[in-house]
C-alpha cells in the first residue's frame, strides 16, 4: 500500500476506535470471525534498509496479539474450525484463526515458543521446495543484494538494465520494482533471473534461502503439537496467475502430495502464493477444490461470514502490517467496519433460494 493510503487508512481506523463507531457496527459487520496472516516473527532489526518490514512482527507483538484476542473474547481456533463456522449459523462468540506463510525459520525459533506458551492453535502454509532445500526465497536474495550495492545491472525482458541506488529511497524503489517483476516470471525464468543476480553480486542464493527457511526436522518438531495444522502453498511459491493452467494444477497437486508424504498426515488446506488479487484468478479457485483441498486462503482483506456467505476456496485474511504496533488498529480491523460487505457466493444463493 502506498504511504499516503496507509496513513489515511490508519487515520480512519483511529477515528473508528476513539469515536466508538466500530463497536456500534461490529455485530452487523463482524461476521463469524477473522483469519489473521503473518509471515516472519523475529526481534526488531537495526538495518536501515528493510523492504520486508511490513511482513514482520516481533515475538512480543505476537504475545500482545494473543492476549488481546483473549481479552476481546475471541475464540482462537484452527483452520478446520474456522471453515466449520463459515458454513454454520452464527455463534455468540466470534473466532480468530492465526496463520503463517512463507516457511520462515523464525516460526520455530521465535513464534512457536509464544504460541506454545499460550496453547493456541495455528496454521502453517508450506511451499515445500523451501524445507526441501531446493527452493529460492528470492525476496531475501533481492534484499541482500540491494542492501549491499550502489549500482545494479541485470537483464530484464532481454535487455540489460542499469540502476543507481546510492540513496536509501532509491533502494526501496528498486526493490519494489524488481520484486513486482520477479513474481510475474515463470519458475524457469525466475530461477534464471535470481541466479544471474546472485552470480553478478556474489550472493549465495541457496544458502540464504536454506538458512532462513524451516527444514523437515523443524517441521517434525512442530508436527508433534496437536495445535499445529499444516497447509500447502504449492511447491515453489509461484504466482499462479503467471503459470499455464496445467503448471498451476501441478504445483497445487505436488505441493499437497510432498507435504503429506513428509508429514505423514492429510494436508487439507491451501494458501494462494502471495494471495492478492493479481496472484490468482477464478480458475485457480476451482483448481483448489478439484485438488482435494477443503479450503484456500488469500491475502485479500476481509471478514469470514457465517452460513456459507464466504467462499471456502477464496477465504479472506487480514494480512497484518508489521510496521503497525497498535492493538487499537487491530481491534478495529477485527470488527469488520473497515471492509466492504461480502456478497453471497453462488452456492449460498442457491441454498437460500435467492
């Protein structure tokens, strides 16, 4: 989100909180509950260049969030229960479901001790190439290179491009531009571009990715806890809209199969990689159901309605911006007043006779 939009959105949330408007509308706007989405959980970093800061929270903030949810009388549930409540009559208490994307090592080192101490369920969506040690967390490679370099050259669309990034603002601008370009590439083109950058600027892409990602030993430790639910996020965490349909189907099916084989349990839930409106389309929603998943989550903001009014294969999540530390803002977002009402799905309309 652009800085101006972020500031305006925060101002609206603060106004809704201090005016009490969120309480007045919470019953009608709050739906059955919410799915919260987090990525990295680690202590505050000191570096000046942190382009992924919005995707990080601290262990202390995770602890405050869980305490807040309990204080606000939310039922903290797993994704199975969230799906059940999405298709049944509204309950007296709303739910909050905690979910984590990206298979970051921080989940086991910093997040899990907090989650285990509170004894709350959570869902972890896995791109299986990362714990296999063959995937590239290209966003970390890009961050590392831009942080170190003042000039960057690479081939984009068959043409050599050169960028001067001596100022901090230039680095942020280039990261946004290149990450937007990279996520649109097919897996072979993405692999070539990342490896080309790594060779040019002496970055060990494989080591960066392995050191920052969960491995199967980490996942085996988490699997021993019945509060942990594993979901799939494809094999390579590719943007589905950048793939041919057959390749997208293969990514979904293989991600599910690899996770089930390694974890020795059914993997019934799916997360669209990146999950925004540009990352997947209606055909991928159909593919998720055909692949045998019970649900699929996005990063499109919104509230989960009851009585089947939210499509289980396009579930909204509130992707928390780690640059915001205010639980007041979270309290307003959870109320649903900041989001447009969810229109009934075709399935819900058919059942209700509309």
